[in-house]
C-alpha cells in the first residue's frame, strides 16, 4: 500500500469495487447503506480523503456547487449571543443549499460580497463548480447567458423579469400572496385603516411583489394607500428600520396605525426605535415584517410576519442543479413558487399562532 491511501486501497480493504467506492463519494444515495458504511469505515481506517482534483480530471466535474450571493450581513445583529437567532435570510438559504448538496455528495462554494459587486466573482466561481445558483439581479444578464451555455444555472428568489433568461430554472416564494394575506389580517381582523408600507430604494422584484399584495388587499378593503410605499429606505437593515420608524412618528399628520415592513430586519429595528420613544406596540402602533427569520420569534413583542421557506429555497436550488447535472439532453426550464405562511404574533395584537400557507409549488 502506498504512503498516501488511494481509492484502490479503500476498495481492497472494504471488499467493494472501485466503482462502488467512487459512487459512495459522488452519489451516496445510490449505494446501499450497509455497503456505504463499510466503504466509509475502511476509508476512515486508512485515512483516505478523495482527491477533488483527480476526480475532476477524470470526469470533468468538480463535485462542487456554487452560490453567488451578496453579503446581506446586518451589523446590528453582531452583538446577538444566540447564533441561531442572528441568522438572517441569506444564512438560511446557504444552510438549505449546503444541506441538500451534502446529501447528494457535493460540496458548496459560496461567493458573497458587496464590495465591487457580486458580478466580479461570477467568472471565478463558474470555473470551479459544476453548476451554481445566483440571487436574481446580482449578476449581469449577459454573464449569466454565457455561463449557462456550459453549466446549469438556477435563479433564486425572484420572478423571471428578463425574457432572455427564460431558459434558466428559477425558484421563488409566493411574495404577493403572503403580503396580501398579512395585510388582510390587519384590515379585516384588527380593523386597521391607516397602514404605511416601508420598502427599499432598490427595485427588488420580491419587495415590489410584496407591495402589490399590500395594495391589492387595501384596494379590496376600500383603503387608499397611494401608488408608492410610504417610505423607501436605502437598505433593508435594522438601522434603516429604526430610522423609518422615527420618520413615520415625526411626520406631520396622523400617525399610521400599522408600520408594514418589507422584511423582518427592518421591522425589528423599528420595534427597538419605538421602545426608545415610549411608543407601545401593538397598543399604539402595529408592526409587521416579512421573511420569518429566527430573530422575529424572540424580539419583544414577538413579530407578526410572513414566513417564507428560506432553507427549502436553498434546498430546491441545489436539487434543481443536481437534477440538471444528472440529466442527459435538454429539458424544459423549471419554475418553482414555494408557499409561505402567516405568523400571527404579539406585534399585531395576536397571541402567537400560525395560519395556513399561501401560494403553491
């Protein structure tokens, strides 16, 4: 046996064929559990680690999936001791994609950066992976066009707004339906009429879809909210949510009865700002968010929000990529819309409770 154990050594020690050993690392679900465990036990005894470089040369594959994502880290969560509570939208998607990739024998390479724009990393990532998922609108269309000719690409978290990308698979959630149901809850169940929607300067398709759901519910209830959000903030962070709450409290005229935020991070910042001001939530003003990040459960009052399946979003992206990598020939693009659910909690005056899901896969 050589000083550095090889796949041949693992095959001999485990009594399995070289092809079976290879499948254990490339596609573990295709190998019977008992055989898989025997191969892995032999590998552990020998200290064997599969060579990604050698595998790539042999099969022209890397065994790696890529995820291109802007860094949505919120500096306001840095001092939260509970790591799970501090996990934000992007963290949950990464967790889901990594989990699904590992199940199928793939590793995950993450490129997350705002400095210089995430598009500057795309070529580097594409050259090191078999396929990659990318948050919609973070990479120029022309770059995605070129890359998608040689490897599968999945667009994450937005509808297909660009016809030139219709050939790509994409996964989104039922943003409009979720915001519609939350707004109806405020209008019908709580009898509120003065609602202020807080969005973002960026023309995010997700946020715009949520605003459409907000307007649709208000229009059906005969409530005029205007054609634009009450406020558009530069970023969707806790600090900007706090600033939005201050602006809405200080504006002339009657204060809104509800601050409806486009995401949970801003809503959490608003709760903190309102507490500093001595404004009681929900007695004096209702606050709602969107996403269902773990932090939304532990703030006080707990946040009424629309829960989107963030982990499942990442899992679905990985599964679509792996399906494409294992298919032969072309196939119709897949468009998945994952359902969301309403979490009725204390910030709107409800005891913590759930409701049905909205939207369909």
